[in-house]
């Protein structure tokens, strides 16, 4: 779940998997046939970040 306070936009993504994909450390359990580029993330995080960016409200990490 992500919330963009300025626009009042809330984004909720549910995915039936928590197996990470992306550039994960060697030996880490990853999704077979999953993406191999970008950060090592849970599927819901990867999808939510892409949707938030497409909606014009990319996630801003705390401390940035």
C-alpha cells in the first residue's frame, strides 16, 4: 500500500506471491522465469512502484 498525501491518491496492490525477483544476491530464492534486472523486490512492491510512477506519483523513500 502506498499513499501520496499531496494528491490524496492511495494505491493498493495484492499479488499472490512473495518470491522476490530482480538483481537478487546469489543463492536467494527468486521467482523462476522472473525479471532479472532492477532491484531485488517482492512482486507487489515492483508492481506498485511501476503503477505509482505511471500515475505520476512515484514512491518517495523516507529520508530522501
